């Protein structure tokens, strides 16, 4: 697995574990939601400054975004779309 795939895997994994939508994380980090989606899909090679913003919004260290998944690990799931019920 290359570095871009590892970052995408961990970004989605941490975001989903914290129950954050892409829209919420993007707003908290001050990045465009569409750009965040591209990072998670490995469609762009993001810079260190953006990774720092995302890690800060997720309350994790940047190094956590580079954690190599265990062999055979299940890919992170996506959050169900739509509004949450009150």
C-alpha cells in the first residue's frame, strides 16, 4: 500500500470512528469538502499543511494518518448519508 492509500484509509477510518461527515470535517479543518473527498478517494496528492489541518480537526497527530493498516484489515466504512434524526 502506498503512502497516498495509507493516508486515505486512515483519514476515512478516523473520521468515521468519530462520526464526522466529510462536510463537518472539512468545515472544522478549513478545507473544501470536495477536496477532502478527493483525498479520501486517493484522487489528489495532498500537502503537509492540509494533513496538519485535518489531523488538528480530528484531534490526532499527523503521524496517525500514516499508520499502516494490519494485513487483512477491513476497509473503513462510509457514514450513512442524510440528516440525523433528532
